[in-house]
C-alpha cells in the first residue's frame, strides 16, 4: 500500500494516540437488552471538582460574611451561648479544610485528564502547562489554578493549625477553668486567632478573581 511521508505519519500517530486516550476515559455500562451507557471519567471528575469547590468556598464565605461578625458581637456582649462555638467550628472547619483538599485533588486530576490527550503519555507535568497555555482561556485557568493552590496552602498550613489550637483552648475554657488559666488561654488565642482571621480574609478576597478566572476559562477569554 502507499507509504506516508514523515509529517503525515507523525500526524496520524498523534491522532490515533489522542483518540485512544479519549476512549480510555470512557466506560460502557450495560443497562439492559444490549444497550450501553457511556460513563465519562473526566466529566465526573469535573463534577467532583465543582461540588467540593462549593463546599470549600461556601464555608469560606460563611466564616467571613456570617460567622465572624456574629461571634464578634456575641463575645463583645457576653453572650453565654458562645460556649456552643467550639462544636460549631469543629464541624465547619472539618468540611472547610477537606473541601479545600478535595477541590485541589480533583482539580489536578481534571487538569491531567483534560490535557493528557494532546501532550502524550510519559511527559513531564510541565508539558501539560505548555499545552494549557496554548489553549483558549489557558492563561485564565492557569492563573486561577495558581490562586486556588495559594488558597489551599493558607487553609492547611495557616488557618487550620491556628484554629486547631484556638478550638482546643476554647473547649477548655467552656468546660470551666480558673480565672488565671482562662486569662492565659485567651492570651494564647489572641495572636493565633488574628493570624487565622487575616489568612481567611486574604482567601476571601482572592477567591473572587480565582472564581472569575476559572469561569472565564470555560465560558470566555479575559485575555483575548
């Protein structure tokens, strides 16, 4: 049969590789009577990324727009119900930090699944970035990923470590301690709470351009 020249052969191999890679991201599930339903792994990972992002950013907005103002008012006015705060915060911070982790992991997985078709198997992760920047909206999604990773770092290495200590001290205070011990615990809490609050505020404001960049990467191009 006819032979392909070098460029044509390379192009054909790349197309075959891309089709094979895309096919590997789908599973067929038999639904009966010989009928099959396709399951798209990349689409499912995208759903997990969006869902976990809602959990994470939803709690971030809750902390900054509702929780902090309410608890500040309650503490300043000596509201005895503030003793319920540690229980609320333990649960809220659990979903907050693990929502951040799930968002990061699913985002990296989504990035890999959606870009590996064209960069080829066995390439370094940096090659994925090269591919990304060449796409429509690539700069927007790259900046959004950078901001999201920065926010995740703040959650796991600044906000949570500080809040973990503060919550432990607040639990002790709520159970009842001597006035001298209470004053000592409150003094220890003050700089940690301020540090966590500052990092949370930073994340709150950074989340706005991050979301804008993420949305525009799929529905528009800020840098056209």
